[in-house]
């Protein structure tokens, strides 16, 4: 069954009613079984559970064999430019601490695969208490709906000793968040471009980056983005 990301989200949340459900993690070796109460493996196991749920629900998908590369799943087997789905999860009590993407890799990928900006992110927030995992909420978002400005750069990043490593998420679900998510892909691209201009390591090579991304996006989608 071929589904879009929105249809998959509706099936998971509205039909299957995953929000509020509980689970646990156990491990057994020989004659000893233990309940896992640490959060280290929850994210990976939730993704494995989702993969099993896809199969149980007869949802068409292909899994990326390299867990370190984008995307996690391809929902459209016929069109590699569509149905790109990333899975993210986080401890709701701690807030979103995951990476949206590697900064350099993402910016470079948009030069040849600008359609990637339209990928979907399926995000699961959980709480864990005494080994019991509860699904607190689930969202389906675009990258610009997760990303936001920051006090240092026009887009929020993870920076260590002057080196930018990753794009980091906003607290998009909080009304009290100081920085709100971007309202459009155009606004997000503008912030990326301005960050690349401000960042010393990409400043001198940034002259045509945005124009190249806009051109590539039009070549792939037929849509001309109007980015200021």
C-alpha cells in the first residue's frame, strides 16, 4: 500500500492511536532476562518498531541500508525524489536534542538534490519511567518547520570551538520558545544562505550557493522559488 507521509501519519496517529500507548524494552541472554530502564537505545528501537509497523500495515517502503545517510525510509519506490522520510525521537522531559542534518552535508546536497528540502520528518516524543515508555506526542514536519533562528546565527546550529557541525531543532511545540520555527522553505533557505555567509569556513565559497539551489530545485520540481 503506497502512502504519502501525511497519510502514514494519519494512519499511525488517528487510526492506530499510538499517542498515549506504552511499551517496554527487555533483553535476555541464556536464562537471564532484564528490563532496560536507560534511554540510550530508545530512539533506535522506536525506529525498528516503526519499520515492523510499516510491514504489519502493508505500507510500501524501502529502508536505507546505511543508517548514517539520508533518508531513513523511502515511501515512494517509483520516484526517488518523493516520499523521503526521516525518523526522529526524543525524551519529552528533556526536549528535542536530535540533529536535523549535518550542516555542510545538507548544504552541499541541496546543490544537486534540492528536492530534499521537501522531505518529511516523523518525530516521536516519549517519556520513560521505571522502564515504561509512553508515547507523549507525534508530529509530521518539514525541516523549516523544525528549524529556527538563534542568537548566534540566522539558523540554529550546533557549534563547537568555532566549527559548525549540525542543524539543530527548535522547540516547535512550545509557546514559550524564544525562537520560533521558520514559516516557509524560502525563509529557511534565506537563513541558511545568511549563515553560510556569516560562517568563516563557507563565507568565501557562498557567492552562488543560493542561486544554484534555486536553479536545481526548479530543474527537479518545475517550481521557481522566490527567495529574497
